[in-house]
C-alpha cells in the first residue's frame, strides 16, 4: 500500500514542499557552497585595484524590470563594493526602467554613501546608440538635472567629470539594446575600461569579446551576482536566489528518486507474489 502512495503523491503535496524549499532561502540565505568563476573574480579584482582618490566608475543601468532577476543582484553587489572602497560612481540609464532600478540600488546602499557626493542617479536618456554616443562625447553636459531633479551643476561628484576619460571604468548591466555592441562602437580608443553584467543566456555570445580583451570583466547572470556576494562576504539577493534554485532542484530530484524507487520496488513485489 505504501509503495502505491509513494508512486501517486498528491501534486498539492509536491507544490507545498517545493514552495517551502524555495521560500526558506529567500527569507534567509543558507549559503550553499558556491565556487567563484574567473570572470567574476576579474571584475572584483579590477574594482579592488581602483584608487578612491582619483577613479570614478560609471554604472550603466541598462537592464529592464523583466530581466532584473538575473542582473539586479550584480548591480547591487558591485555598487556595494564601490561604496565600501569609497569609489565615486555615476549611474546612467539608456533603458527606460534604469532610473527606477537605480533607486533600488541606492536604497540597498543605505548610509554607505552620500548622494550627490559619492554617487548620483543621472536618469534616463532616450535614443539608443545615439544617446550612448552623446553621453560619451559630452558626459558633463548631457544631463542638466539628475533623476531627482537636482541641477547637475550643483552636484559635487560631477565637478571632476569633464570628458569621458575622467571615468576610469564603465560597468554596464544590461539585458538587451543598447548594450555592449553600442558601447564598443562608440567608446574612443584608450577610453574607459568597459565591463558588463549580463543575463545568463547571453554569456556564450559575449565570451569572444572578453577573450579578446574588449571587456575588462564579465559577470554571468544570477550566478555572477551570487559569486560577487561571496567575494564581498555579504550574502544578499543573489545568493538567496541561487540557494532557492539549488534547493528547488534537489526537491524535484528527490521526488523523482522516490517515485522510481517505489515503482521498481512494487514491480519486484508483484513478481515475487506471482512467483
């Protein structure tokens, strides 16, 4: 009787067990061991090498709300790293959802930064690659006000930015166009270093750019964000989601194993009964 029950577990029981397995790490990351890929380590080491006194980083908020599950944890982790090191950063978006998501990143930083001095959300500039080109040519004057309505001229952080070469690194988080192709076409030779954070499915497409040296670093999908949290020693949304994903897979595998064991055991029992 019990073998039959194991083969016919009510789907509602499976859903409840799976829901609980996904919920627990989302409330509190478990910290399932995670190895760090060389590409993630490369981005981390690059930011570690920056000089807080002279270097400024541009954070490209070029991902949509639909793709934020994969990319947003990366942006938060990198922004925390920059803030921890006292490196100034400007947030620029060429995607409509960017400024809203930038505000979420700012909220996660808490009192690590002083807005306007250490970091700024310049907002969204429409126009795709033309907008990217305009900002690269005139980063100091393209925006007259930031996303919160403050005149850019009144922001201390912007006083040290005259042209694109005053920015040491562009770390662009993206889910589509404009993305790495638009940037690479518009960035001048000898300009800022350029790194990307992308969705997992895009990783095979961009590896040639990393291998050729056109990218200074690459964060691959949700795992890249989780790995960065490991390096920071600050578990967050990325690790929580990776834990949930891993536990979800384990639950599904467990039910498959139980079902198969019960099936073969019942078949064996029937053969014995007939024999």
